[in-house]
C-alpha cells in the first residue's frame, strides 16, 4: 500500500540515532502510517501472535532495528511502536478513542519490569511526568492528574496513558501506550475539556515536531523507569522521580470523587501517593482503581463530601480521569 503522506511524522532511523546519542538503546522502532491501536499491535507482537517478519498489506510501515535483532523473536524491552494515525484506540470504560490523522503523537513501548510488582502503579505516573516535561519544553505548562492524564494548567486534557500487563512464560511484559494531542485544532477536539499543544501555543500545529517530542519523552521515561526497577523494596514515592511526580500532580490536595469499580463513590481529599503509586484519600484510604473526578466547591462554598462515600455538601465535577494504575487508554 502506498503511503498517503510523506514523510512520516517520525523518521525511525533518525529516532534511533538521536536515542543512541543520549545513551538510550531502542532495539526496534516500528512506525505505521495507520493502525488500529498501537497498544493492540505491540501486544500482538509481545504475545507472538504476529512477528516483525510479517509484511502488512493494509498500511505502510518503517522499521529501524539493531544489528542483533531477530525478526522472528518477541520484541525486546524498549521496543517502540508508533503511528501517524490510530483509528481505533482505547478510551475510558472500553470506548473507542480516535483523532484525525497526523494530529497526535501516538506510540507504545515494551517494558520488562521483573519482580517490582508492588511498584507497577508508578509506571503510568512516571510516564505522565515524562510527557509533562516534554510538553513544557514545547512551550505549554502542564500538570499531572492521577494516575494517567496530563492536563493543561487550567485542566484541559492533553494526554492519556494506558499500561497493560502481558504475562509470558519468560516473565511479564508491560505495554505502555500514550496519546498526546499535538496538532489538533479546536474543530478537531473530541470534547470541550480537551486541548492540544497547537491550541495552547496558538499555532497551526506544523511547528510541533513529533520526533523531538518523542525523544524528549523517552529521555525522561527510560531513566525514571530504570530507577523504579532498581529501587527494590525501598519506597519509590520518596525517590527523586517520586518527588517530581508529586510536585507536578494537581490531584494532590484536591477534593475528589472516586467512582469505584463496584459502582460506589468515595469522597475526600487526595493527600498523597503510597509506596505502590496508589492515591491516598484523607491520609487513610488507598485507591488503586476507579474513576477520579476533581471537584470544585459550589458557589455557596459548601464542602464536597466525605471519605465514607456519602456526599455531605455540594460540588461540581471539574475533571475526570480513569483511576487505574494499569488501565484506561488515552
């Protein structure tokens, strides 16, 4: 199939060279002009349901690999899979997520976390911090929303993150995916509560360099992830990276409503992150799964609720995100 555009948003060979210059070894970089979901496609490779040797006929693909790569093997850690157009990504609660072609940076990366199971909840958090820092370099002030969103300073969504576990006989793999609104214009937005780098910088988006944004993200994410894996039994929340996550997380100190998987609601103030990256409510309850809503006080200034799950006052939802350490796609 002939590509409908040239060049790709990311040049795979150039990305490998830039990564190597920063001492980052990306063994495989795959870039498609279009795909359904980068997480689904990469997970299929990780599970061995497809291989790099397969030649897809429904898209144009570019691959850059290290000399030692065997196309028949499962992709190694830090393999990156990206696309110029994801047309069936995964959103909240199983909904389909998609944006117009060539207007977002959409990619996934393979991680091999080994035995740090209790700390896996930090993976979307450190990914969010990597994205936040890269977006700041691009000229947009941003904040983190626990556990998998990056927002503008006034609360509009710029990026969503999904980490999913793929169990293998040789050990678990995590497929970590990110979708960043880069070149979207106001008419492209899926909802009013979203924004993009182009909108925030008041440009047409052509100035947003996807390749530079991606290498910036990886340059922060990979060292932070390595620090997490090497932290062993220590409390990662007290690490340098953990402190950076907390410092940039707008959820902390905010009144929230958490919709739990069983349908119940938990109200309270988000007061911290525990050793596993779970959200602490009212210094007492740790939350690892649910939908988190940031709450605004009502006009009369009444309280927003209690941690017992019963609202005692009035509030309005200011922002919503999927509260799952290893869940919810962009």
